[in-house]
C-alpha cells in the first residue's frame, strides 16, 4: 500500500478522531472551564503513562518485526506469543504499582484525594489496553490498514457518545469516566472482532517463552517507555509549575494549546506510524533511505506550512469554536507554538530512523536530554517572559532537537555505508 492510499485512509480515520477530540474538548471547556481542562490534562498524562507501560512499550517492535516477517508464519507467531507475554506481565506490574500509589498520585498530581478512585478504575483497563495496543501494532505491521483505521475511527465515535452522556451531569468525574470507559470498550470490541489475527495458531506453538524474540522486542521497550515517561512527566512538571506560579486557569489554557497542536499534527504523525515506520524498517541501502526521507519532506512540509499559516491567521476564531471566551489568552501562544510544530515534524521525519533501525541507546539518550531541556527552558522563559515563555521553549527545544537529528542521521549513513 503506497503513501497516498495510506494517507487517505489514515486521514479519514484521524479526521473522525480529531472531530471527537474537538467535541470532547468543547464540552469539557463549557462544563469544566480552564481549571477543569488543567485537571484533565494531568489525568490524561497519567493515562498516557499507564497505557504506555501496560504493553511494555513494544508497539514499534511489533510493527517492525511483523512487517519484516510478514511472509514467515512461524516467526510471526513467535513474536506474537512473546508480545502477549510481555503485555500481560507489564500490565500486572503497572496495576500493582498504581494501586499502591493511588492516593499519592491523586493528591499531588490531580490535587484532589477523591480522584484516587479513578486511578483504581485504570488498573483493570490497563490489561485491556495493553492487548489492544499490541493488536493495533500487529494490524499495522500486517498492513491491514482498513481494519486499523476503522478501529481508530470507532474509538473516536465512542468518545463522543460517552462525552454527551456523562460530562454534562457529572462534570470532572464524568470526564475521567469517559476517558476510562471509551478505551475499555473499544479494547474489548477490537480484541473480539480481530481474534483471528492475534490468537496464536496452536500448531505453531512449540513453547510459551521465546527468549530471543523477547530480547529483540525489549530493545523497543526501552525506547517506547522512555518516550512515554519523558513526554508525560515533562508535561506534568511544566503544568505543575504553571499551576504553582501562575494559576490553574493558565495551566488549562496551555493544555488547550497542546490539544490543538496534537489534533492537527495527528494527521501527519498517524501516517508516519502507519506508513513511514514499516517502510524505513524494510529499507537497507543509504540511497533508498535518503530518497524516502526527502520524498516525505517534499510532501509533508509544504502542506504543514499552509496549515500552520491558516491556523495562525484564524487563531481567535479557532479558540472561540473549540473552547470558550475564557481561553482567549491562548492567542499569545500560537506563533511560537506553530513554529515549534513545524520544527517538530521536520525532526521527527529524521528521528524515525532511530526507531526503524533499533538505535535504542541513541534514542533513549536524546529523549531524556531534550525532555529535560524542554522543562528547563520552559521554566527559564516563563521567569523572563511570563506565560508566553512556554511557547518560546517549545520552538527553541525543537530547533535544538532538529540540529541533533541531522547530526545523528549523518553519523548513521556513515556507519551504514561502512557496513555495506
């Protein structure tokens, strides 16, 4: 399946998901305001950590090895069995840890002890989501794009339905219930409907533990878990700094800006995950890899520039449509946040080489370093420039990250050329 067909299907799926997220955020802003947006932002980061850890962070590894061994049934089954074992073990560890820490998390991150009940509800969901994430990675690796995109779209539809039912009467409690219920139900439905893809063939099962396959998948585990930890913890730290030094409302406004960025960039990132990662994984020669990267730059960057210019030009209209008048301060964040988004996608087009080629040590070091610099730059810029400084740090950090990725890509080509 080529880039354009993949992009079209991913685009339809992500359009549904974007609309569902925008409707969800609109309902959230109307019934819970900027303060509610901040609390939900904290809960979303907790959810991200739970979901990321619960399948052992092996999603990219499943995509890589299933796409590589698509025609080798025996090897594919061995990777599948190993992924199920890792997912279950990881979800169990996460569940126990979060149950023990539920009150601490509720008090210090969600700022209300009463929210600990929702941390408890996350635990059984972690098992479902761990298998669901592995299933989606399997479908991606097998290039079952129609099924993959349909399930993604369905998850968005469920989010809308539960939002209208639960948020108006239950406010913040309803929002957290929506986030937990929607992912639990889509996980159950997907696992049942797609059981022929993920239930192993008994005739191919020689043993339950394949240590060589576990070792290969765990290389990706380190990369994915690092991303989950760094992205979510950096956002938690920055949001907590805004809450403590500005206000809960400012933290909610920043969360709204993050959601706008996530929404429109999701068109690109979803296509990269579905098309770009499997393609890079399969390529071996430098000239092929260079050609693929350049071709993606030529397709994506012009479109991204037009989108960001349009969003900036109509930023006040966008805020009124997606949120409420209480979020209008967000307009001050758009310029540098959109510049940062362009730099982010440019750097990601290069950084995917680290995942595709299992450059785990390099990936982990860069993720940790630039997440730390993002937090530090955010604090420094906000000290000097106030609330707008959080957008300056976004652009500055991704500029530095892009320079680093160019250096790493050059080094990779030299090593790969020597190996050939």
